[in-house]
């Protein structure tokens, strides 16, 4: 089975939990964006966080999660929705430093710590609901946890990780979120938190063939856990040739005319999936007629 997420509750509803394996998602992002190691790990953790947080949404709601700490890789941005779809990119995965130097950076240095971690939720209102927290160390796990605890005011335990092989391909990626529900025992929450802090990393456990549901069983105890749902998750971009065509049409006749007589063609690139769309002179002329 490919990547999937598990929703669960534990201790008679005192805790709710999300556990996910994102190995294929992160590898797809790495392949599409040709990221270096630090960029892959940063983007992988953000994709993992995004797909888990997306599962707290409903219907057609969606979110955008961003982090920028002034480091050499720039902004890391992720979109996710309630259907388990996620996409993302790193603004400058190979800029600002020598290739070899950047490839040896840790995630915290690559991101930096002078900035904010923000989440914009599009939940059918006139404007998105935006929450943000100042960065601490630049460690995505810590800053995501800080966002959940402070901005969403939900006591949360977060653990995520990405493991790469010697060739920088993604071996394992995944994460968990455990949250305290209203009226839950603080002593129980602190006990679970201490267990998560002391256990092996998520990639190490996944390397031992642990499944998302088994991660939660190990943390909570099998007799205390109730699995609610198992949901496939995937890297999925919303761009398409039709959407790009409509965007070009929306520029208007004069702008398209200028494209035709300046370059004789047009190319559009999607930041999120790095897919490129090419339009010939004849195709642009057709779009111009539609714009008329």
C-alpha cells in the first residue's frame, strides 16, 4: 500500500491522533523539484505537517502553510486539503550557497530562525483565517508544534522526520500529531508526551516496518486506541493546461498579442509541482480570440 494517514482516538476520547506515512509524497516532491538534501528534508517535513493538518478540515476547505526564516532556501510553502492531497515547493533550493555547501546544511540552518511559521485556512469565508507564530530554532517540528499550541490553542504533541539514502532519495518519511481534547487529563497528556520524546525517530520506526496505526498503538497501548479511519494521501497539484489557458485568457487580448509578437510563444511553470506548459503562436492566437 502507498502513503496513507490514520485517524484515531485514545483513552476514551481524551486524545485524538493522526499518524501518516509520506514516503512517496516526499520522494515525488524531491524528484519534481530536484531538491538537495536539506531542502528535501525541510519540504518533506512541511508536506507531512500539511497533510496531517489538512485532515482537520472539512469538505472543500483547504490550507496553505509557509515557513521562512531568512535562510538560503527561502520560503517553504505547502498546500493541503481534506481529501489527503498535498503539494509544495522550496523557493530557492539551490541558490545562495555553493552546491556542495548547501547539500551539507542541516534543516535549521537552511531555513533560518528570523521569520514566521504561518497557516492560512480557506474555509468558505470572504478572507482566509490566518494564524502565525515567530520561529524559534527553525526546526519545523518545534515551530509546527508551537503553532498548534499557541495559534490554534490545542495542546499538541508532534513528531516528524525524513530519512534519505546515500543518493539523496527518500527512504522513509512520516509523522504523528497527538492532541488533548477538552476535559482530558493533563497527567495523561504529559505521560504520552514524555513517551514520544523518548522513543525512536519516526523514520527509524518506519524502517522497522512499523505502520502508521502501529506507531499509535505503541504510544497509546493497543487496548486504549480506537482507529477511526484510514485515508490514502498523495502529492497532487491542481494545475492543468486548461487552468493555465484560462489564466492566459484572463490577461486580455493586448497582453496575449504582445506575447505573440515579442516571443512567438509562451511558457508557464507551476511553482508547486514544477510542471511546465508550452503554448505555440497558433495556440496563443486561439486564446487571444477567446479573450476577444
